[in-house]
């Protein structure tokens, strides 16, 4: 197992936001096994709160969320100077070009459609965070 650290010697923090418990459990355990510190949120309001409190190095964000959708979450924190540099990977069942374009417009760095390949996602996370392969 390779542990991923930031400049201060701490593990890189990833926030996973999804309303499906199975996705949260799967992603959390796989990311933790890959050496990341993982937090989760199950709705848009909780996501915003956690972004502000833990300031993750990366957010994996579903679009279809209760209370506030993923696009709204992304808009709120991507246009805030304190959080605008946090990368977003959208992970969603929505596969239309319109949704992919909207994800880019609100600051998304990458877009995965469920079901997804975890190894591809892990590679993209490493690329975005500029971690050694």
C-alpha cells in the first residue's frame, strides 16, 4: 500500500459526496486502502459544510443529491476564493453531453459515469493531485 502525503507530511484528503450508501462505502474503503484520508457527505448541504471544515485536496461529487445538487455544490465552492482551487471529479449516472458540459462550466476537472472503473479513477486522482504513479 502506498500512502499519499501532502507537503506537510499528512495524507491527502478526499471528500466523497453521494447519496448512495454503497457507493460511499465502496469508494471510502478503496481510497483509504490506497492511502488517502476520506470523509463523506450524503447531501449537498453536508458537502458544503465539510468542504469548509476539512478543506479537502479533492472532491468526488455526485450530481443527483438531496437538498442541493452537485452542480449547485460545485458553483458555491468553486466561485469562493478560499475553495476555488479544490479539484472536482464528478461521479454520476448522468451520461448526457449536456450534463458533461455543465460539469465543466461549474468547474469540474473530470467526469466519470457510473458504473465506473476504480483503477481509472485512482489514476485520474493521482494525475490531478500530481502524485507519483
